[in-house]
C-alpha cells in the first residue's frame, strides 16, 4: 500500500501556516512532486533522505522483516532531489540506489518556499508576512537588460554586472528584520519580534549607487517564520 499524499510533520506547522517549511514523505515506488504554492515564490531544498528512520512510516501492509532497519540513508538523496525537483521525483532504487537491501524505504524532503520580490528604482517594496519576516537575499543593482526596462533607454540597461554588496545589511539595519547573511548574524533576534511587514525604498539614497547611469532594481528573497521557532537567541549573536 503506497502513501499517496504528502505528510506534513511538525507541531509548529499545525499552528502557523506561514512557516512554509514542509516535510514530505513518499513511500517507495511512489513519486514526489513539489512546487511553490503561489506566484513570486521559489522552492529551496534543505535536505532529503531516501531510506528508513523508524518502523512506523510507510509501514502499512509491510512484513516486519522489511521494517527492522531504521538507520538507512542514501547519501545522494539531497543532490538527486535538488537536481530533479522541478519534475516528478520517482521513489525507486534505480533513482537513489539501495542503501539497505530488503528494507522498505521512503523519501523525506525538507524544503521551504521563499518569496521573491522585484522593485524598480524609485519605487517602494512592501514585504508582508502573517508572522516574522526573514530576509535571505537582497540585491540592489542590475543583472539583466529586461527587468524594470519599461521606457528606459538602452544606455541605462547595458551594465548587468551591477550590485550593491551592502543591500541585505541595509535592509536588516533600517527595518529591524531578521536575515541570514553570513556577515550579519549578530543582529539581535530581539529586534525581529512582532515585525510582520516593512516598506523598503529602492533608491540610491538608501542603498548607495553601485553603477552610475544605470537603471536599477531591488530584489529581495524572504520567508515568513513563526515566533515559536525563534528561540535560540545566542546563535544570532556576534562572537
């Protein structure tokens, strides 16, 4: 008997729908199809495991002999899912290998759906969450000739190697929003409490001017997290 539906695990997922951090379980010989739940989102794979970690998951109709090994893991699981998740990921030994012969296995996938926003220069971005904003990436500049190109002369679109390296720090400092930049983890988690929206001006006065004469835009990737999950304050402090 196959597990047909994805199983969402975790108490916090039940009390806070905005977390967007899901654990999908698919039994062997099934398939897993993951996709963002709305426009302007991108799916980020955090980890995957093809194997078995307990005796109860995907155990219906299976003899005890196929459920005994609970330390079974395919080392290539995360890479396989990351490469194929835009398509259906078939849960077969031929795809992931067989890490424990004779054991009935399943695929677990841990992923989040990140929101993506693009705001043209001299406009204002509005980030909103049901809970707490967590900024993962921010960039003020230009990386192609098509984004925010309406009514712009070609000469203002040519520089596509334009980036403000301080974008994410500026957003975190000005708007007291959690973020995950490796250089800015010391920003206190306390400043994030209660923040569920902010307005960000995509302008040179805020981010500086990384490329004079070029029409720029602000890109921000973020997720929404539950207040319940943000408890380990010490790990956010600068060492």
